[in-house]
């Protein structure tokens, strides 16, 4: 699965997610990637999120929208909302993987509970990184 | 100047450091770097967030290393089932597609659905018919064939398991 989230010069957010699914999958199985709210969500009021990982738990957790809800209804920061979902909620239902997210203030989070996530970010403040492993 | 930026991912899972050769690791990092640049360039010239995420994902879809578009894994019958979604935070408009096998860039189809369909999500043959109407680029099975992916599929088929792209099989012992 691949994905991107962005905030533009006008403060608008967007999220995109695309996947080839799981090797040897059958019966027309669909994961979270193409389900709005599960693997992909964007709302200028809160955040833009793209997920990657084991699709079934991500679907049951309505993961991407959950991050947005924690910000909108509970007042959590992007960082705290992402960590709550990835490190607390998903592991309880055996959800392995991660997500990338950005908010209306230009904060960016790349959070995962697996051994690694192919990832990268670039910000107008000069920060730029690409990484694979947890310890990077 | 207001802050702007982009983040990308190319999948997550069990990726032990010693599972990738230095050469293959460099290829992954280069692929991520290219996708990041593609999206950031859009933002730098004042383009929209929607355009930036599409461009970054198109770049990843065109890279056979990543499980999407050209690098999609094989399903049970040795074909491909691709899914994609895109959402605009300003308008809350969304476009999604599932179960397609011949579209070169599924994320472009998702964006076309967002912009030109009354619906949010299209699937299978109907989605490909919609793509044809909007002159999107199709690709044949040869474009999506990758020897590494094919080997992954044959092993999964023989073992009767379904697996994530970046994860070791559940029954694989380490150490």
C-alpha cells in the first residue's frame, strides 16, 4: 500500500491511498485503503490521514476517521490522536501497521506499530526525511 | 508564509534490517525520495494539496517496488485487484475505486470519480467502464508482471496463505 497526505499554501488538506491488496487474496477481498474513513480521510477542520497495514483491523477501527474524531471531539493534538489510535487502539484488535497524517497547522506525523514503514516527509520549514526502519 | 508540506508512505510491516540488501534498500529510499519530490514540487509552485498527493502516489504506483499500481501483488487467481481512494479536506469530496485490474494509475481513477461522478465509490468492471469514458490510461497484464511478486504469489499459493506485502509469513520461524 502507498499513500500521501499534504497541506498546501492555502491551508487545504488532502489524502490519497492506493494498494494492490494482499498476495493470494480471494473472494474479492477489500481492505481499508479504498474505504473512506478507514484507510483514507481528509477534513480541513482536523487532519488528513492515509493508512497502511493489516486491512481488516483498520476497517474495524475506522482508523483514519478515528484520528479526526479524537481531534475534533476530544481536542487531542494530531500527535496524540495518531499515537492513541496506532499504539493503543489498533494493537488491542491486533492491528499492525501505521499511518501518515497532517493537520491544518502544518504538523506532520508518521506513526507505526510495526517493525518498519517505508516513509518520507518534507516541510516548508526545511525538514525532509526518508526512512524505512523503526530506529531510523 | 503559511506552512505547507507532504508526507508519504510505501507500506508498513515486518521489515527486519537484515531482510533488505544494501542495493535494494537504496532502491526503496530512492523511490520514496522521488515520490516525495514529485508531491512537494506541486506544493512549492502553489499547487493544491489534492494535486500533490495524487502526483506523489502516481510516482509510487509507477514503481514496481511498492504494492500499488505496477507493483501490485498477485491475487489467488494470478491476477491483480487494485484499490484506491482520495479525499479533499476543503470540500469533503471523495473518490474511491476497488477491484480493478487494468488501470495504470488507480489513484487517477479515484480522483476522476471524485471530480466527475455523482458517486463516491465504484468497483470492478463498472469502474473500468467509467475510466474508459474518461480516457484514462489502461495497461495489460504484462505491465503489472514482476518476477519478484510472481515468486511471492507462488510461495503463498503453495502454502495456502494470504499475506501482506511487507510482512514475513506468520508461520515463518526466525533465529
